[in-house]
C-alpha cells in the first residue's frame, strides 16, 4: 500500500497502525499491523457509539492495541548496537 494513499480509503485500524508504512517490506511487520488493524476495526463501532456502555473501554483498547503494534514492530525490527 502506498504511503500517500488517501486516509479516507483506509479503515480506522489501518490508519492508526500506519498499515502502508513498512519501508523494509518485512512480512512480520505487515502481519502485526494487519492483525492490530483488524482488532481496532472490530472495536471502532463500539467506541463511536457514545451511548454504548463499553464505548470508553473500546476507545482505551484501541489506543492500547495501537501502542502494542508499535512496540511489536519495534521488537521485530530492532537492530543490534
């Protein structure tokens, strides 16, 4: 996916994890981002419904998934000193 792809064509999860940013083309990075995006997309409708009792929890979970994806990508791409 091209980095210049319009945000409007990305799902919320794809946008939040930066699905198109993988300069090395690492398949593990792509998999991590894809799975995280799927989870975020599952929670997005709940988070968007402010009347839903789990809306706040879904919003927090989405943020935590985004962070976890970042750390997971860092873990698999970390270079030695």
